[in-house]
C-alpha cells in the first residue's frame, strides 16, 4: 500500500507500507529513486502493526520500484498505479 502526502509544489512524500510480518524479516524498497540499492530505504515498524518507509519524490514524475525481503525475495506492490515488466510503477 502507498500513502501519499504533497509536501510542496515540487515534492511528494510517498510512504511504502506493508504488514509487519508478511513477508517475514527485513524488507527494503528498492527503485530508480535510490539507484536500486538495497537497504537504503528499509521499512521500519509502526505503532499500527505495519511497517513503512517514506521517500520524497519530485511531483509529476514516474518511478519503478520493487520490494526486497530476506533471502533475496523480490516482490511487487499490488496497489500501485501499474506494473512495467518485473517492476511496480508509480506516478507522483
């Protein structure tokens, strides 16, 4: 799930949200906005029983991303704008 907040006329805060234990272990969001580097945007536990990480992205832009979990398990977000091949895509 994605939560979005417009920060100003130039950026949008996109929060990537997953359940705390599905999949188990550490998970990070990896995409073109962080040069596909695992661990830079690791999801952290929240008080509501989920985990999340927020990334500031320029408005009116499109980004590819995937999640990377323990054991080299890559997966997509089912609630995004669209899929592009193996990647999830979002438009700000």
